[in-house]
């Protein structure tokens, strides 16, 4: 990136996608970009490589199928669009045409979570559960806009498919200074260290978790925040380490259904590895169709806003502690 | 539209009256676009405003006082992003309060959002917004009406862009296969997608022939000429006939506001005070002056 942004500034993740793809198009002459009529931020690639850009119009299923066909022939296709439609309308194409033959198709898009005020047709809230169920799929959810570019760059050398989830992608808070963290697909990021509890989160709610940790620090609580931006494969070692180092007290916060996303991924690891916890709370969307409203209002209404995050973290810290072992 | 009328007796409005109502609908749309802070899908609202007016004030046999009458015509908005145009057209027909729409649109707990939800807003027939869903739903409702021996129509409004979705053509095939003459699709043929002019990316033409090839009765109308829309509605074959009908309405995205017409920047947007004034003045200049 030619311009450096610092913590707290707003940056459009969509524009990062556009510039990164244009940059990657130079070094990868087999990179294609496809979209079902969501191409406004792809113009830098489109104008530079019009012969490797395809806007199929409103046809998500064909878009993913065409990408798979390109990948069969040795190309690296990136499909960019709105995730509620890519993850559900084109689910069988992703599963059978992309994941089954393990092709390097990248699915990247916006509207993960209760964002954008479009109503329930336009919120992707089940997408991580669906994508994590697919064999061969790598599943990511990225909050920091600069990180989106890094994940895309790394994904170029991956032999199989990847799903990259963003919020609206218009104004995202820059969370990390350049080079502050080693961004590796499959490795969680300790965004803030602490010893009393860990908040695991991903995507747009990382900023909220950091705010909660800051608020708790004011009354002497030391809360770790883990940006678990890769949900699959999940960083099992980091989960075990956090159980050890933060008293076995976990809060999982996500802009996704409370069951089926990161909380379920972590609960699986905890059960499978026999990790002993002293408190576990999951904050996410309950089984409701969420309605209209601003992002923060909807999070508050549905019980996973900032106040709820602070309260849940206090509750897990207050739970009696047993020695952890695993 | 119905042998077994639901609507209370009364004369249907004249073409001139419908034109005036379409003007009023557009003015109300622009006011909402100037009031709400977020983006409104104003381009596709304006292209469909005459079709909505012709349907809710002339064509559809519906009664705002009796929204669950089984014999009512069903209307499905497949291009769900034109929800606000539907809400206002329905408010002008007596279904909802316009003030209620303007005051709460898009806000927490509002019934009126960017895409329509049947559960939150009774009177709306289906929850839509993801494109390509309306026509299959309409086929199901038309099949059910046939099965029950009812003679109302099921009317579905689609955008031309969304007919890129395969599900539209799966439903088109099923409608003809099941001889659903009680099914009518209106296509708002504004020739624009969100980010491009349609034919730049997708070869829709020869568009009417595509529907003919699927066995549909094809009617071509001027979607901004009320007389043309009324004639299309009056000419619909009986609901008992065996062919679904598509009315392909030639339209302009942003119609009525010169700086929005044919302009990709106005797929969705909001209007500041000065732009609202400019838009209303542009609209006023298109208003037909004949006495109503």
C-alpha cells in the first residue's frame, strides 16, 4: 500500500481489494476477477486487465461455476460479490465445482453480519457455518482493511479454495499498525494481551472487543483479545495456550449466528482436546431474522453489542476458577 | 382483474388521474430520499413508479381493508430493492400511512426497510430482496390458485437485470409447463444493472424472443406511458387461459429526474436539500398539465 494508515482511521476494505487485485494481476498473469454485478470497486483491475475481468450480471451460480472452469484450466480466479448470495445461492457450485476438485478459487465479499441495513435478505449470518462445513475450504473473516490485502496476497500460493468475509467494506477501522503483527492464514492474532480472560473474535467485532478490553482495563481487568481471522483451519494451539494463560475463561464474540460460527469451532476444539475451562460465553446473533437498523443498534438489540461484551467478560472472570489442565 | 371481485365497487381512475398519481408517487419518493440519511434505490424506484401506479391503482384487485381475502390478486415484488416505491404506492392506495414510512424508514424496529418483509409488514405478500426469487414464488401461488379453483391473478414485478438469474428461467419453464394463465410477470426493462448498462455485460436482446421461446404470451409496453400500461392490463388474457403473460415495460432508470436518468451513479443514493429541490423542479417540469 502506498499510503500508511494508523489505528482508528477509517479505510475502505473494498478499495484495498481493488488495488491489491490490480497489483497481483501484474505478477500473476493467470489471475482472473469475476463478479455478479458488484464491480464498482474492481475497476482498477478491470481497466488494467479487461481481458481477465468478467462481470456476468446477476448470475451468482454461473459466476462461481465459470470461475471453477477457469481454475480447472490453470487459472487463479477471484470471485467478488455480496456474501449472502455467493454463500447461499451459489453454495452447491462452491461445494461441488470448487471444493470437491480442490480448485484455487477465492471467494471474497461483503455484507458478513448485520451490516449495511439491507434487512435479512442482505445479511450473511449463516455463511461461516456453511463454509466451515465444506471439505478443502479455508475460511477467513477479516476486520482490519489492510489485512484484506495481505490475506489475498497469501492466498495466491494456496492450492485450494478460500473464503474471505468482510463487513460492508466501505469504512473499516484500521486495527493494526503496518508490520505490528505477523499475518498468517491459519494463525490467530493476539490483538491485545491479557491474563484474566480471552475474548475470541473475528472481522468487524474485533474493534468492539478491543473497546471492551479497554473499558475493563479501567477497573483493573486484564483481558486478552484474539483476532481469530482464520476459522478453518483453526489455530488449536493458540486456543489451548489462551486457556492456560487466561484462567480458562473464554468469551467468543462474532457478527454471525451464535451457533455455527467461531464459538462452535472453539467449542469443538475444547471438547476434542479435553481443555478445561472456567467459563465460556458466546455472543452472537440469536435465531432471529434481525430486522432493520444501524449496525451498532442491531448488535445491542440482539445482545452482542459493546455493553453485552463487557458484561459477559465480567461474568466469566467472576466464575470460580479451577486449575486448568489438558 | 378478477371475475370474483374483491375490491369494493367504484370506478377505476382515468389515465390522466393515474398520471397525476404517478407524479405524486415520484415526488413522495424524492422527499423520502431527501429525508433518510442512508442510500435509497431511487433509480429503480423511479423506473418502476408508473408500473406500480398502474397496478395498485388500476390493475390489481386488492382491498387494503381486507388484506387476507383469499380471492385477492397477489402482487410479488421480485426486484425487492424497489421496496420503498411499493410501500408508497401501497400507502397511496390506503394500505399504509405515508408519514409512517417517512418517519421510520430504515430505522431500528421499523416495518419499512430496504427490502420488504412480509412478517414485519402485513399486506406485503412476500419477503424479497435477493434477486430471482419472486417468479418461482409466484408460480407456487398461481399453482395453488388453480388447485383451489380460484380466478385471481398472481402478478410479479421483476427487474430486467435480475432475469440474468437462472431461477427466473426455471420458473418461466414451470409456469408454461403448468399452463398458468393466471400468472403475469411485469418486467421493468430499464436496461441498467447496478454497475453497468445491461447490454455492455449481458446480451439480453432479443429480449422478448427469450420469453416467447419459453412459451409465454409476450406484451410489449411503454413503461412510462400510462395509456400503454392500462392497455396492457386491459388486454390480459383470462386467468383461466393456459399461457402465462409477460408485460415487458420499456423504462428509464431514474425516470422523471433529468440528472438521474441513464446515470449509473443513481442506482442508489440520497439527496441533500439543494439536490432535492433540483430533483423536484426537474420532476415538476415533466408533469402533465391537462386537468384531471
